[in-house]
């Protein structure tokens, strides 16, 4: 049995996931930076709240792009599918927001960058750590065929 078409399909699926991930990161960072700018808060509880809001905006974007484009799950959505997506996203939320908050609130700014840029460093760490969790969860648990 030839595994080449299956490997090619997986490569394109991972590539699509990466493209959606870049868009989600833009939504996440854009929302986070807007909130930090508007409220002039870049750390502490406010940072964690802003990161939670920005993550939620990115997850909503992620659901639609991954459902219809990356994993081609079709038009019909079910409550079960959304519940699974929500469960994986809660895990991703804990990983993403938790690790971003740890970086910003507990790790010294060793790069000596502005507080807002340090908030972005934290956000990118969170995004990176949640990436594998989300892909595997969406592929094998939420949008499985």
C-alpha cells in the first residue's frame, strides 16, 4: 500500500493549519495590543484578562477556518462537534493564557524591551506551547472523519 498520498494530504493539512494559526495569532496579538493600548495596562491581572479576551477572539476565528478549510468537516455542525472543539479549546486556553501570564508576570524581562513588547513575547510563548495540543485535538478529536 502506497503511503505517499496520505503523507501528502497530512502535509497540506498541517500547512493549512499553520496558515490559520498565523491568522489566529494576528487576531490574538491585535486584540491583545489594542486592549493594552486602550487601558494602558501591560501586566498583572489585567494582562491575563486581556490575554483571555484575545485568545477567545482567536479561537472563534480558528473554529470556522479549521472546520471548513483545514479539516474540511463540512457544512453541518453538531452540538457534539462544538462541545469537543470547546473542550480542546479550554485545554488550549489553559496552556496559552497560563504560560503567557507566567512569562509576563513572573519571568524578569531579560530582553529589556518595553512592557508592551514583553506582553507580546509572553503571548507568542503561549501560542507556541498551545500549537501541538490544538492541532492534535482538532484533528483526532473534533474534526475526525
